C-alpha cells in the first residue's frame, strides 16, 4: 500500500461516522477491562479512562471533536431512550417509594436547591466567569436535560455537558466514601443522594452496589432532573435579583 | 425479537414525550416526560413485560458508556478549563459534596421524625 492510498483511506475513514462510533466502543471496552484488572479502583473509572484514551487518539490522529461526534452521536443519542427506560426499575421499586414518599421528596427538593445555590455561590466567590458559572449551575442533572437548562439560563450547553460528566464521576467516587464516613447503611438513602448528585454515572455505580440502590438512584436522577428544569430558571433569576452574581 | 420490541416501545414513549414538550412549551425535557408516561402506563397495567425488562437492563447496565461522547468534549474547552481551573474545581468538589450530604441528611432526618410519630400513635 502506498502512502497516497493510505492517506486517502484515512481521509475517508475520518469523515465517516464509523470511526468515531467504533473508537468509542473500543475505548470503553478497554477501559472496562482495565477497571476490572485494577480491582475497580475508583480512579480507573471507565468513563475517565475511555475519555482519556479517546482524547489521546483524537490528538494523535489529528481528528477534530466535530468529526469524532459524527460517530459518537449514535451513542449519545441513546441517553434519550435510556432515560425513558428508567421507568422500569422505578416501577419495580414503586412499593418502597410509596412507603417513603415524604422523606424522598423533601430530600430531593433540598438536594436540588442546595446543589444549585452552592454551585452558583462557590463559583461566584472563587472568581468564575459568568458563562462558566451558569454552565455549572445544572451540573447534577443528566446530560441531555442539563444541556437544555444551560441553554435556557445563558450557559454554554456543551461546556455543561462536560461539567456534568465530571460531576458524575466525582460524585460516584466521593459518594461511596462519604456514605462510609457518614455511616449510612440504608441503600435507599444512599441511592437517592447518589442520583440527585451524580445522575446517570452515579446510578451506574449504584447498580454495582445493589439493584435497590440503583433503582432509587435512577428514580432520584429522573425526578431531580424534572425538579431542576422547573426550579433552576427561577432560582437563577432570583439570585441575580439578589445581585449575587 | 424482544430487544426490537423493547427499543421500539422506548422510542415511541420518547417521541410522545418530545412532542408533548414542544406542543405545550413545557420546561421539562421530552425523555423525562416519556419516562413519566411509561411509568404511568406500567402502574395502570400492573406489570412490566419481558421486552421492556430486557432492553432496560441492557441500556442501564452500560449507562456510563453513554456519557463518553459528551465527556470527550472536554478537549474543546481545555483553554477555558485551564484558565478557570480553580473556581471550576472548587465548585465541582464542594457543591457535589454539599448536595450529596444535604440530600442524605434530610432524608434520614425526615424518616426519623416519621418513625417517632408512628411510635407515638401506637
């Protein structure tokens, strides 16, 4: 094969969605293998490793994020049906939810409100720019929903997507430790706190602990997404009126 | 066949959700409305189905894979993240901890209050 035909092949491949799609799956499979080999060490979280591998691959091959996303979007798209699919574990845990509806709803409202206010206040007083501050506000909500909220309040939706993923990873890592320190044993409490804070990534981590924790986390992720979408635009206006930022 | 039935159902509910959000100009995202609709249907029917169970456990067991393409977008924002690393880092770590702790504490506190009340009633 000559150099010319190789570069021709490369031009073809990097323009086709096949490359981005395949590399995402390859990177994630490698990351999962590494995670299992590393005895599920939190720092080897498959999402971190897969993202790092893909960034290295894209920089080495000089492929732009836009070209990569041509393929990546097929996986990104599945976030929609996956959100709908949360109805099933939710339904399976419904009897537990019904018994506990008051503590769960109060916990979720406080988590959503404290999450939004704390992120705006900390960002403001540590000197974040306005765009970054607004992009950080919906950081605990699952990606497609957070992007919509970010756009609505004047943040940068794609920066929000990144911050949401980092929040999810941080929450999944810190959460398990935090629950040990706080001596929380009840899987339903752990699941709710995880889902409100660390959305789908926390939910994925919760399902590894138990299906009860996963279902509650999925429930909290879904309901807190709705709550945040309803509350955050008004909360931002209110904090702005208080001249907090 | 189960997988095909399952994913078709999920997409139909997502589609109804998206259409509802647009038609009624709702601030709630379409997939969340779809999820609430599917949940109501399951409650009304009183049981789930094999195709739905299969496709949901398939999708949800690899949920973290679905976040990878958005996460790779960090490369577009390297400059901003490097120049604002301190506020971004502080916000992410402390706000995440505060959110998680307050949610857990409130839930435990209300549960305790309620169980005390029940004891009194008995």
